[in-house]
């Protein structure tokens, strides 16, 4: 499935074209992966609609990729043929601790072809073994939604017993909630979501309380992670923080259509008393490498809805306009 141009998504849009492309060849430090599943991420909406546009077209989207290695470049030695592996948003970078901030950051499915295809290549240093605990469909969301949620959770700097909020409850937040129950078992999680089905899912996964995006939690919170594409949750979240509380925005871009919500921002109510705001910028290979075994140890079980590769356009439209319960995944073969 290739994207040939950026355009706004409509209810009947088909931004991706199902077409034949050559099987790529692995460069010396790369592996060739036969794709089995690929997650559908909100970042794909940002790519299609131009908020983080690919630098060239056509491009194959997809950066939550699970498959098996079918060939290796001449210098690739870390994996064996047949190994089940995954690829995330970071396709390659500087290799430094802050490689997510580097000008050399290269994104899977944006800067190079990704996993909405039968085959893809990736540098072996940015390929990860998949724990046997997970099916391919369960593993796919872990490679971005789960791992970036793990990075966001680290940036909150909460300790066990502190109260955490999650605003927006899609592919990433429903995994963060499960992770918090394992890593910080005494920390109650408060979930803010517009959709009643999402709130019901949050309760079933162990949330202490749920409410609408604009609601006030029963207790002020030590930290909140915002995974929404909108501005209103930023303002509402700041109002739910304790003095010294921290809001971490886990989104690659914010949409423009509700930017006037920022006019409701009050310095005294929302920012004073040393409340902090921090963004999540991309992800490092260290985040994914740390998170996958931790996800297995914690017994994370992503809630998924599966589509065929040919139905990728429908998955994209459902993500933008439909109800989101857990994560959406494409079955490639």
C-alpha cells in the first residue's frame, strides 16, 4: 500500500493505493523482513494529512512491524534467518542516547518505506527480537504505541503511589495503564476519554476512575500523559494537576482545528505553582529494547482490531472517524 500525495481525509477517502512494488534488497548492515502484521498508528494520519509529511513520494507507511528475517546483508550478523523480529518508528539514527532528537533521525514509513507491504528492510541495529509471549497481532502495537508510552511514562517521573492520569485512551494509553499496574502497583490511574467504550475498557483494565476529557478527577494528580491530537486536553489536563505536577504530551503533532482552546489557558490556574509541561519526541532503540521484555514480564495484552492489508484505507478511516478500542493492526499474510 503506497501513499502518493498528502490530502485531507474525508469519510470516503482512499489515500493508500494497493499496488505491486519490487521486493527491496538488504544493504550490507540491513535485514530483509517478510512482514506478517503491521500496526496502524495515529502518526499515519499525520503523514497522510501533511502534519509530518514524508519527504518523498510514493512511500509505504507503517512503523509497528512484525515479521521474520528472510535475508541478510553481507555485514548483518545479529539475527538468523527465520527469526521473528519487529521494527518501530525509529528506522535509524545517530546511536547516541538522545538519538531521538538527532538530525540523523530517520523514521520508518515516513523517511523510508515501512510495513504496509509484504517485505521491508531495516538496519539490524534497529530490529528487535519479539518475545514468544506475544502473537504477531499483539506484538505490533508494542513497537510504537507501547514503547512510546513507556518513554512517556518514564518522563512523568512518578514513583509508586503517586496518581497518574491518562487523557485519550487508544493504542498507547491502554498499554500504559497495564504497565503502570505492574511497575507502580500502588499508583491509581485516572482515565479521561470522550468515548464511553474507551472508558469501559479502562475500567476493565484496572483504572481507578474514568471521566470525560473536560471532567475534574476526584483527586488532583501528580502527572498526566496526553495522547490526543487536540489542544483542549492540554488545558484540561493542566487544571487536574497538583502543584509541581507534570503533563507529558505524547503526540508527534497537534491538529489546528481546536487551537482556540488555548485561549482558555490561565497562568494562575494551569501553570503557576511549578506545574511542568514536557513533550515526547520520537523514540530511541533503547526504549524499545527495554520495553519489549518488560511488557512480557508484566503480561501486557494489547486489545487489537485486525484488518487485512487490502483494507488499510478502512483502518485509517476508522482510526480518524470511528471508535477506537485498543489498537488497530493489519494482517499482511
